[in-house]
């Protein structure tokens, strides 16, 4: 071993180096410790059989054991799964509607400044409107049924979707657009084949964030109740509140982030599959998407002829050119 | 082979202006200013006039040199017809006798920034232009594989890779193939090898010489490297400091030999020093002006 090597091995080992790497196992262990600490604190402040012994009273905060004891009640009597799915369906429908309306508008606004100016007041209004104040108003327009919940999510999200799409499109470098133009693409092709695909990673990122937001908004719409039972997690919280069941409220509050986390992981897995240039990996979803795009293109080329002079290209012509190039490339350097 | 540098006035006596040699690219009194009439008015290039003729069976290779910010890229983008450089404030830019009205596939461009489309495989990147022109997949992929091979990439292993799996040099090979597959008559290169390491750069220079002999296009090559311009070019244009004017036009020896060999020869070094002096003089004139 050389001197310099032994010096390296003697380098003082620091605790907590900035941006130092840790193994996956220690990362998981630390996270578990964090959860355990929270539960231990919860247990500590709510320990004791009678109210007077407890640091925090059972009405404000039931003990962990009491909370989880109501799980079966929540699961069977309150139909937790069905209500979770009801909530999810509303968010997904409302959010999809916002995406279907907002993304095309955002693409137009990001591509054409006049459209951006046209939509700017709407976006400003939509983003700054107090969402909670919107809930009662939507009853007047859309009643108290499913439609109201879905449209509330749509209204709450659509301005954000338009704004974020516009930003993502604007963030695509001008050099990509210039490249597309010098390769003969028209404006429509420049938007659909260059701007939109290159804006997708940024757009998907902000949509994932917005979906989390929408999941929070739906609680608002579900827990403000007029008329009959409408179902959903927000409604469960409301019902538990009325019956004075603190334990169930806490349990639902614990379940919601877990559901949100699982959805987020699913969306992230899709993101990883679609954008290997950002997240590494093989991009299995991108490969599928490209394949679909190819097949659509194949159908198109059955109906449209190439624009001149590229309509002259044939497989035979290419083979002939290949032979020609192969012949000259060896002595290509000694041309003169 | 260094000819005495010609001044702007003498440039109309172009030695290539013979019957049969049609002008490919023509600049007639071209100026480009931004924010005209405002306090932040900026003139990128001023009164640039030149003609590049088509040599039959052999396009011309023009290296464009000049101090930083002298409008070298502006000239390329005016030929390409890209906004906001296009249209010129005064004068006309013509390609094949017709004024440039906008970008088109007849004028290919390779940029310094890696502009590979990240969501497309190498093959899909190379065939992008053909796809835009509606060429069927069978034909364009066949031709795409041919060009992937031509730029020195491995068809079998590289065609289905995504750009992020490639090195900088390989990405620029893709960019060159993507442009050449359309058989442009004019190729515009804006410092394409600027971000590459020196050895890769020499390899890319040799590749370019080989390819250019085959495609017979007129090439405009903007670079900061005098060696690169003198090696690759048939002719080197030297621009003045901002606002850029075309002040020297130097005919240089065409690249007969590999870059690593030729760039070591004494005669080559002499030419490089000569061009270096011309640029240094322009830089000095600008400093004297501003004081």
C-alpha cells in the first residue's frame, strides 16, 4: 500500500456528512423509529385507566388502543372500503375532468401568447378564489348529488392545471423548437411531437402534487352536508363527529394519508416508466407509448403521401445509396 | 495556402463567380438590430455582404470566426430563417436565389446544446424529419439505420437507446444524422463540438469531413476554435466585434488528412496564427473604440 493510500484510509470519519449517502436499510430503520416515537408519545400522553390520570383527556385524544379497537366497527359497520372508493371515484372523476379541460388550454396558452393573455384573468381568479367559500355555492348550481362533488373538484383544480401546463410548455427550451423547425416540422407537429412530450415530465410532476391537493379538497365537499347521506371519507368523519366518536375520526385521519401515499407511489411508478431520462430505468411505459404512436403513424401513412421531395424515397433507392456510400467512405478522405 | 486577406470592399470579386456556379447563399447588405429606437437598441450584425457559390459535386465549407458576441450565430439563424433573428432589419438573405421566408428542411441545423428529443429513441430522433414529411415507417427506419451507421454509431446496439444513455459525442452524432438524413443543400452548425472533450472533438471533425464529402452540401460552421475552422473550412470568414461585420475572408487548405495529423503541420499552424492575429486585431479595435 502506498503512502497516499494509507492517508486516505486514515481520513477522519465524520458523523452526519452533508448529503452523505445512507443505506436503504438504515433509511427504513430511521423512518420506522420516527413512527414508533410518535406512537410512543401518543401512548404516553394518553396512558392511564381513568380520565384524571391522563395528560390529555380521552375526549380530545383517545389512546392508541382505544382508537384501533374501533377499526372493525369502521371497517364493517361504516363500510370503510366502500366509502374510500366513493371518495376516490369523485376525486379521480373531478380531477380527470380538470385535466381534460385544463391541459389542452394550458398547451395553447404555453404555445401562443395571445391565448395566455386571454386566460390570464381566469387563472388569476381561479387560483386565488377561497375554495371553502365555493362549497355552498356549488350546491345552488349542481345540487347535493355526485355531480356537485365532482364539479367542485373540477372547479378547485382546473385553474391550477391550466397554469401548470402553461408553465411546463413555456419551460421547454427554444432550441428544441428551432431544431424541429429546421427538420421541416410544421407548427402542429412542433406542438404535438416536441413541445408537449418534452413538457410532460414537468407537467406530470405538478399534476401529482395537485392530485394530493384535490384529495384534501374532497373532504371539504364531503363533510359539509346538506340533506341525505352522500358517503365518502369526509362524510364518515362528519358522522363520527355527530356521534361523538373521536376514535373513528382519528382513525380516518390516519387512513387518509396512507391512501394518499399509496396513490402517490402508483403515480410515481407511472412517471418512472414514462420518463427514463429523468428517473433512470428502462422506460417500459415510454416504450409502449412510442409503439402506440408508431402504429397510429402507420395508419396515417396509408392515407397521406409524403411531401416532395421525400415522396421519391424507396427501399431500393436507399439500398443503392448505401452501396454507393459504402464504396466512397473508405477513400472519402483522399478526395482531392 | 494562405491568400492575402481581402477587405470587405474587395469581396465582390469572388473567385468562384464563374458561369455555372450558382449562388447557394447570398447576403446583400444584411443588418439585424433588436429593440430599434429604444435605449437598449442592439445591433448584432451590420451590413454583411457575401456570396457562397455551389461548386459542382463539392459544396463549400465555410468556417465563421470572430470575437464573442459578434453575431456569428445570428448569421446562421438568418440563413435558417429562425425567429427572432429572421427577418433581417435591412438587406436580403437568399438561398438558391430565393429570399428566406422561414425555416425549412433544405437548411439543416446542428446546435451546440444537445437537442436530442429525450422521449424518442436514437432511431426515432434520426427519422424525426422524415416522419414530419409523412414518410412511411418502413422507409424512414431503413434510411435511419443507414445514417446511424454513417455517423459511426452501432446500429444493432444504439438504435433503440434513448438519448440520456448516450455520451455528448454520440448525441451530436445523432444530431448530425438527424440533419443529414433530409439531404439538406445547406448545413448550419452552431458550435456543434463546443461542449466536447478535445479527443472526441478531433474524431468528430474527421467524421464531419468524411460525411460532408458524401453529401456535397454547403456548410456554415460557427466555432470559437480557430484550429477547427482552419482545419474544416475551404474558407474562413472573420467577423468584427459587435456589431459584427464581415472583415476578412481567408481561403485555407481543405482537410485532406486526419485532423490529428494535419493540425500538427507547420503550414497549418502558420495559417492558424495568421487568423488568430486577424481576430486579435478586431478585438483590439473594439477595445480602442470603447475607450
